[in-house]
C-alpha cells in the first residue's frame, strides 16, 4: 500500500519538476542555449526567482521520495 503511494507521489513530483524546468528554459532564448550572447550577468527577479526556488524544493522532495521508495 505505501509502496504505491510513494510511486504516485514520485510521478506527480516528476511531472511538476519537468514542468517547472521547462518554464525556466523558455525564458532563456534560443541564442543563449547555443552560446550566443547569453553570457550577460543578470539577477533573477519576480516569478523567475520563485520558479528557481520552487525547482530546488521540488528536486529535494523528489530525491527524498525516491530514497524513501528504495529504502522502504
């Protein structure tokens, strides 16, 4: 029973993590992805900063659930 709950939670976290990462990558532009003029330093502000922090939280949760799924 708890094994299936961990699997469902892990799938949900994986989908959320993929979505948040894709939302972050959309703002970078195609030129920055291939090394063109993406070397300008700028700070994250507003929703971009919240997405960044949310990505970190989701990745820690995903890792924790994956580890618990293996150990239990």
